[in-house]
C-alpha cells in the first residue's frame, strides 16, 4: 500500500517509527535475532541517545509510570531531518578512536565475551535515511568493528509495505587463558603426543615435564552469525515473513578423555583433559503467513534447523601403558594407544504450526495451536573401535582370538563399519502439540481463563548394537581400554564365550505424552484491588522411565493492591504437589543383554542395577511452595523505590537422591529521574540456595545382587549426605547527568558469590578410599567469586557536529576454586592429566578516547 505523497508529515512519522524499531525482533518474536548488541554497546545505542527534553510526555509535567508504579525510561530525542532532496538523513554519525588496555588483560574472565584490543577502533557507524514521499527508510548500524566482537545491521523498508533486515555478528567465548597441552595438533581432530612422549610407554614424570614446558595458550570458541529477515504486508490483513540465520562456531575447548578409570589400579591407563576442536554451523529458518481480521486471526508457519559438524570424530594419543588384573603364566594385555570420541552428529529439525483465534461474546478470545515437528539424525556411524591388531586380555599367551581365549578380540572385527548392525543412525523423534485457550470477560471486573494442552514425543528406530561379523552384541567400552584391564568388561556379549556378561546392547527410547488442563479467574474487587487464582493439572506419561505416570497439581494465587496512591503491593503464591504411580527403580533391563536369547544368569544372580531407594528428581514425588512479594513506593513524582522478596521451597520424597532444593532472594532498587538530563539508580540483590542430596556406596566385598537399602550390597554404613549452599550478593549504581557543556556517566557493579559444600557419612565404607576417613573433615574448601567493575565517562561537545568521549572501564576479579588447587604448580597428577589451569585473579583496565562526528 503506497502512502499518498501529499501528506509527508504523516509519512515521516510512520517511517521514523518503523526505523527506530529496527533493533528489536523482526516480527513478534519470530525474527532474525532478538537483540543486536555487544560488550562495548550492550544497550544497542539506547544508552547513548540524547533524551527528549520534554520527558516522557508533553501533555503534563512530571514523569510517566507503568500501571504498577515503575518509572518509564525517558525517550530519545525526536529525529531532525537534514536535507531537502527525496531522501533525507537524520541522526547519522560515525565514532572512532583509540583503546589502551592495562593490567591482566589476558585473563579468560576479563576477555570471555569481549574482544578488547589495544589500538584504533571503529566504535560506531550509524546511517539513517528516510523518503517522506512514501515512507521508505534505510538504516545501518555497526559497532566495535573487530575480529571477534562486532555487529553490523542494516534495515530497509517502507512503512506499511515491507521491511528487510540483514545483520552479521561476531562473539568470542574465551574458556581458558592458561591451558597447557601435552599434544600437538591442537585445533584439529587428531591430537598426537608432543615432546618425545611415546604412546602407551611414557611415565608420569615424563608427561609432567612436557606439560610444565608447554607454553600457555588461550582456548576460545568464536561465533559468527549472519541473518536475513523479510516482512511483507500484502494488505492491512495479510502479512508474510521469512527469516534465516547461519551461525558458525570455530575454536577449541577443554574436553574429557578417559582411558580406563585408573583409580582402582595404580599405574594403569589414565584420565585426560584433552583439547577438543569446535568447527560446526547451524542454519535456522522460519517462514509463515498471518491474517488479522475483525474476528478471526490466523498464523501458519514453518521452522527448520540444520546442524552440520566438520568433524565426525576426535582422536587423541594416550601416553600410559595398560596392564590387566589377571595373573598367570603367559597372560598379557593388548597395548592400546589411542582414544576416540564421536562428535555431535549432523541433524535436522522441521516443524509446521498453525494458530487460529477468534473473538467471542463477553469480550472473549479463543485460540488453538496445532504443530507437528520431526527431529532427524542420520549421520554415518563410526566403527566401535579404531585399533589394529587385538584388544582385550590374552589369557593363553598365544595371541590367537578364539573360544579358548574368550577375552581377546580382533580389531579387524570391530574397526570397520561392517561391524555395525546398520551403517547410519536413522534416528528420529516426532512431536505433536495441540494447545487450546479461552478467555472470557463477562463483566468489567471479572475475567475467566481456561486451557487444554496435549504434547507427545515419539522416538523412532531404536538401535540394537549387533556385530554381524562375529554374532556378538554390545559396544566396546572406552575404545577397548576397560576390557583390556578387567576381563569381561569390554562391553560385548557373546552367546558362547560370554553368555553371562551383562552389558548394554540397545538404545533407550524415551517416548512421552503430556496432558495439561488449567482454569483460572481474575477478579477486580475495586478500582485499586484485584485477586487472581489458577488451578492446573498436568499428567506426564513417559515410557521406559521409573514411573509411567506423573501428576502435577498446581494452585496459583495473586493479589495486587493500590489502595494508597503512592504504594503498589503485589503478592503471588504457588503450591505444587507431584505424585505418581509405583516407582520402579530399574526400568531399563530390556536394553541389556539379560533379555537376549541364550543369556545365562550368572551364579548368584544378576548384579543390582542400582539401589531401590534412589529417586530421580524429575520422577520423585515433590511438594513445592513458592512465594513472591513486591512493593513499589512512589515517594515523589520523579522517584520510585522497589522491594521484593521471593522464596521457593521444594521437598522431595526421597531417602536417596535429591531431598530438597530451597532458594530465598531479596531485591532493593531505587530510581530517580528528576529531569531528562539526569537519572540515577541503585540496587542491591541477595539470594541463597541450599541443595540436599543423599546416596549410598556399595560394599565391594559383598555380592552385588541385593538392591535393597540396608541389605548386603548397599548397607546403611555406606550412606552419605551432601548439603550444597550458595550465597550471592550483588550491588550496582548508575548516575548520568548532562551539564550541557559536558555529560558525565558513571556505573558501578559488585558481585560476591560464596559456595560451600558440606558432607557427612555413616562410616568409612561410604568413601572411595576408606583409609582417609579420619582426615576428611566435613566440608570442601569454600568457593568464592568476587567481581568489581567501574565505568567513568565524560562526553564533551566540541561543536554541533563533533563530540569527544573519554572513558575508563576498570574490572577486578578474585576467584577461589578448590577444584584447581595446585594447578599453578603441576597439571599432571599421577596418571591424571589436566590442560586448563582454571580461573585466575585479575585486574584489568580499559581507557578509550572516542570522537563522534554527526554526518
């Protein structure tokens, strides 16, 4: 629809309004991205915009507030057109300058999401053009143009006709600033031992020396994302939209790398923190069409996501030898030297959805949403192992694989895709959703709400691990290392030589179905007092879980009071009761070899899968009480004070497992906005949480067949308890004042976090190393994190077109994490090798001088 050129003032207002909305989502939450910002410009330019001297309204003096009493932010100054041609420019500028950084500027915490660098910088580029004759507009905004911390966004459109957005954004995530690697090839998917280390034949002292001599390196993942969004208005009722984004991740991060668990048998195998490559991309797209009529509204759309990884696998050489626990003449272990991981598989997601809504009598609304989605993964599968020769234990000593040597396996039978029951994953999860809601307002003081929701997930094509080359079932554990140390633990079931071996042979299909119904009402008792209540019932019916039926009954109550003109009170309370049918502590037996034809139960019975008293938190019965109180005080027209208190108490019906999770928090906030030239705020927040967990350690000397708590396998003497407590304090202040000749801004943030993990145990049997029971104490060292940051800035106008900004950003961090104690001295502890040195204390300072020129 073309806007007539004879009313340029109206056209300009519409065009500028559309242009100023560009940083937000393209279309009701379905767009190329929700927010375009970075550490240098977190508000996407909103904080730097000059404020309208008329304040939030020109109809009356004073500030405007939300219905609950919170002050509205002062809007930006209205645009001033510059030019007399068909296209006119407004509020365009370029900002460039110089950054200098001092202190511990290499710290991972300082640089985690910010690409701070010394040198010249293009801080900002803004271009805004409008054509008043038809409401067309062009906007370009770019910030902190650099290698890994930047964004640029462009928008073109015409008010009431179409809008096209395109953007590119780069973000870095520094995960370690002090990593040391014993491998060459960091960044690739094949790590080889460095410094002359010999795979499978190196000592801990040799590995420690190579680790200590390795230079420190930064591990980080860089994200580059591009997006395109199109909205087209066919007419006042019909709208179409299309959006697509493409995100690439590239870099390295610390990762696991077990090669047998080592703790039980000294000098055997090892546990490694490897360095894994990241090189993948994800394309997300959505498209749809909307109709808005007087009574009917409709939205039909498609969403898709497509993930691709450059690498299918990740391998690493390991330096330590393996030896088996079996003694006897001629008995020997295979020497395996390489670990292997599969990377995330390529996968696709498709979803079709439709929403239909209609106006009803009694000022009502009815809407129903239906959607169907499919998540698909059909990557080629890796062979179970990548060794050559043999793996396992040679009991005979002749190196021959056969029935007389049941724990020795030929790599050639397992290192080829021919050893798989199928060559690709061929996995799929299909989902179905139907959601209906109705709202009725029979009177001005009463509103009724109700809804029904049905959701289902169906797993397709479970995988049975069967090797057609050997007739065996199962999957090789830890690339063969575990079965090379302990006989019978290779992860393979053989109907002839290992008919009593219990191992996992099939994937677990986790189908689920959820049905939810809710009804509620809001009642306005008076012009300043209202009540609300909602009751909901949810039934979850999962397959192959500890319960086949889990019911949640929830009551929500809320109250809002504005009886005093200067005070708003709000209170919310939620009670949830979770229950279900009989709890089955072991529903997974069908995925193990015990259900294969020819399985022979071992003498003495099958080992217990776990203790019968253990409850998983999402299946356990639970009582939750949640309260949220808030008061907003308006002592004067330009000031507000808000205080809130919230609590969440969860009690789980569990002797073992999660027993409780309680949180309590409070917030105080003060805001003052005496004029458009001045605003100040101050806040303080506190929260604490406590997590209680209990479990039991098995008695390794007893038979492992009794699942009962207090029985032979899991005696009461093996019980232990952990209470994890977290405390967080945060404060902040902001002050901005425009002295006309210059503008001052200051911001301060402080964060203090403390975590303490207490434990207790019934006896030394509860510990992995009973001989240290007398030295354990009752708590791990306290974990602490402190952060102080301060920003001071002065902006000075040189003339109407040019201004100068000088700012200083200082940040100080203090970290105490017992997990990394001693890593500053050594990263190799016996047969355990760590790469990341952990977070470190730091003091860093950034000074910037920026020149802004209005174009």
